[in-house]
C-alpha cells in the first residue's frame, strides 16, 4: 500500500502550482475545473511518483497557522546535507521565509523548514 497523493487548499492556485514546479521539480497536469462547485485543481507529480493536489474552491479561504491540529507540513528529501543547504539558500534568496535553519535534529534528520507562498510549512531534508 502507498499514499497516492496529498492535497492542500490554496488561495492562489497558479502561484502555488508554479512554486512546487519551480523549486521542487514537480510536473503539473492540466487544470481541472468544475464550475458547478466552484472548484479547480492541479495534480503535481514529483520524480518518485508522489503527487500533491493543489485545490481552490469558492468559500475556502482561511489562513494557515503554524500550530494547529491536522497536517503539519510536507517534507521533500533532496538527498544530501549539501543539497538541503543549497535549496534552503535558494528559497531564502527568492524571498521565502526560513522558519527553521538547516540543522541535525534529535531524531537524526538533517533538515530546514521554509514557508511556501501561502505560509504552509515545507521541510527540506536529506
């Protein structure tokens, strides 16, 4: 058994699709749109086959908070400590907020944490 995909509600569908394509090498399908429900989405597929669905729907517009119940973050493994550092620097220089500098965690991960364009937490690990 495997997780087929995870999904996230977003306010700016195109901006979020572009972010995950540009910085995490995702490839998007064509936009799905359901006018009756006011719903639109993209599936973004990553190199290992994992998929992220970015979705927008009329009336779904609350802001994310860092400490809430439910899903906490999405994590991308980039393969090495050096690549964690490089990706973190790339995102910081592009204007994204780094909320956790690269570090070795108590459970053995080398990781950093940034906020995506809408404030969702993205972990970058080796």
